[in-house]
C-alpha cells in the first residue's frame, strides 16, 4: 500500500473517501450528547452538520457513517468513524479505527482514501504512526488460496496531518516499515504446513535478508546434531522434513560491542503433538505453531530498515513435530546443548525443547540479553484468554522496558510469575528436568523450563499461543494471523539502542 503525507487542508484533498474521527465528549449519562468532529476544518464540519445534529452520529466506538457527495469538499465521500469516549481515546484506539476504515472501504471496492489525523490529545506524529500501522493491519486478508478470490486491496493511503513535514514524513515512513513487517509475519503464519516447511521458511528468510541487508546462515540436521542440540533434534527426528536453524545478524556500523540483543523464535511449521498426538479437532490450526519464529523474522526485517544502533542476532528454530517410527517417545532422555538432561514426559511439549537449544546457542553467539517468542502453551489461554499474551521476565529493568514498548505499540501482554517454587514442578527423578510440569500453572512451568537454559542472562519469554491467531474477524482485522509481538519487539529494540 502506497502511503502519502498531505499537509493540505482536508477540504482540499481530492480523494475517493475522506475519513474523519468523531468522539463522544459526554462525561455523564445525564448530559446532553456532545459529539465532536476531530478536525478544525470548518468545511468538513458543515458537510457533516446535519447527521451530527440529528443524532445519527454518536461517536460510539467503531460506529461508521458514510456520506456521499459532501458539499464544499473535493472528496467524493466522507466516512465518519466513532472513537468512543474522548477521555479514553488513545493511539491504540486510533489504530483500530484506521483498520476498520480500511476494511469498510475495501468491501465497497474503493482502492484509495485519505484519513484526517485527529487533533486533540495525541501528538501529530503519534496519530500518523497509528493511522498507518492500523491501515496496514486492516489491509491484510487471509483468503490466499480461494480460487475465486477478489483482490480488494487498498492501494493508496493519504494521511492528512498538521505539523512539521520532515518529522511527519519520517514518522510515516517508519510506520509503513512496521506495518509491512507485521504483515510479512502474518503472511508466513498464514501458509499451510505443506507449503511452509522448515526449508521453505529458511528460503523466505534468506530472500528477506538479502533484500534488507541482514547477514544470513541456515543449519540443517547434521549441523544441529554436530552442535549437540539434543533437545532440538529430539523434536526434529520424527519428521521426514529436515529441520532448519535460521540465524540472522544485524550489525550496524557504529553500534557498541554490547549489548547484543538475541531474538529466539519457535518455528514448528506443523505440530501434530508427536507420539503424544493432539486430538483431530482443531489440529489444522497447528500450522500457526511457527508464529513466534515468524514474529522474529518480521522484527528483523523492520530493524534492518529502521537501522537502530544496536547489534541484534535472531535464531529461528524451525522443524515439524510428527509421529513416526523415528519420533522421540515419552520417557526418552535428551541431552540439550547446555549439557542438561531432559526427561520427555509429553512429546507435545516440544516448543520449549527447540527453544532450550536456541537460547543456549544465542548465549554462545554473544547475546547479552534474550527475548523468545512462542505459541508455547494452551495453559496461557486458560489463564489469560484470547486478549492478552503472557510475558515472563528474569530481569526487572528489561521487563520495564518491554512493558513500556508494548504499551506504546498498542499490544496487550500480562506478566505472570517466575517464583522459584514452580521449579519443583519440572524436577525429574531420572534427569535434570522434565519437559512438562503438568496441568496446573502450565504456562509458568513451561517458562521455568526455558529459564533453565537462559540461565543468568537477562531474559524475557513471550507466550503468544492465545493471541497469534484470530479465530474471529474484528472490524479492524481479518480472521487469521495477527502478527502479535512484532510491533512491541520493534519498539523495544529501538528503545534498547538508547
């Protein structure tokens, strides 16, 4: 989608549709309704005066009113979209409004539109960023393989804003990179398992790295065994598809030697559960079990283009988890790269196994701070539902930075504990640890397992199992992959660079 910045008066913008935000400024239920149009352009106010005065427009969140042939405007249409209560309005709501506007206009066959950045509590730069990021999120559709698919893509977005041109243009360009990178992640996650094998994922990563200037390596099964990644190989050995350890490095000129941020992603391109096979109902969704790895690839794409002054290494551990005569079995003992031994209790607890060796190798490669992302546990969905992803952290300062980054990025994470008492649940009688701590506190015991392999390195774990896939479409985003964590990881990395 082409993105254009306009500093013109909104009434002068020649467009298929001009989108403006309306807010509800009523503070109590007893007050008369007070609806405000979030632009100072008097011509738009005049064109919309009748529907606002008549009570047709209330400002209710995501309420849409479409006007044709508005007087005194060059725009062919005006779309008013409700932002809810003015006191609660933020960049997060504005992202949703931009996505909802895209999805509403796509369905009407429009290919371009202009969005008026709301004036008020938000800085112009924050409004521009939210509009562009939200529009890209709304422009993605997951119906890739429908033979009668109609291309309804919005081709051009104009953001009409007030402020300094240089600053706003920089903001718009950066937001476009972030939006494109989130959709790059979503496109990877959306692919079916027969089209997105570990080898294909490595190929997509290689192509992306070449396009944006990242260093790239990929190791196959022989190298994984040579590195003594017994936990990773234990998962991979059951599949006829070869695994891939994908390594991307971003090493900008002028960056300090330390810190080096390590991004480790689980990329199980299809997860049957292995010998501890999953129920058939819903198993088709397990193509999304590589969403953590895909999020790291999208993040690295954006980092390479945004160019923060910090070294970043990403490791994506890609494999299938399949039942076969070669597959690992419950009761097997695997030796991880770190030397720790693992008793396999449940072969469907495989994500933590591939991440264990990924975290260890990231430390060997010189990473001083670690973040992993994974669709790791169903237990995090039981704990948090489908609205918040789980976050665990071993370092308070690092967590505070991530918390601030996620808030700015508009992504919802909820911190869960890592108390030492939970480690008792992963003790083994025959090995160092077991790979499944049982039903209770399952997301926490999975994180405790990973902490064994992050060791003393400052580390954050993101369990995105409940939020990486949208089971139902929302007004601002299609059903399918969400691209969760990409925006937060980008913001975190840029802030971490100082």
